[in-house]
C-alpha cells in the first residue's frame, strides 16, 4: 500500500492545481477577446414617419 502524502505535499498539489486552472481560465478569456470583433455602437437614424395611404 502506498504511503500517505505529507501535509506539505497535499498543500503544494492543491496550490499547483489552482494555479494551473486559473492560468487556463485567464488564457482562454484573453484568447477569446482577441477573436471577437469589437462592438461598434451606432445611432439608428430617425425613422421618417409618413401616413400610410390605403
């Protein structure tokens, strides 16, 4: 049966896992921002309301 891990090894494993996960999340967020087109706002032109002829 394998020996149990020491407390330092468990804390180190948890810390490395958190760093890896945060790095992947931040990397994918910045990568997705570069792919998306910038949002361009424009004002809609005023609609010309004319009475409908029946």
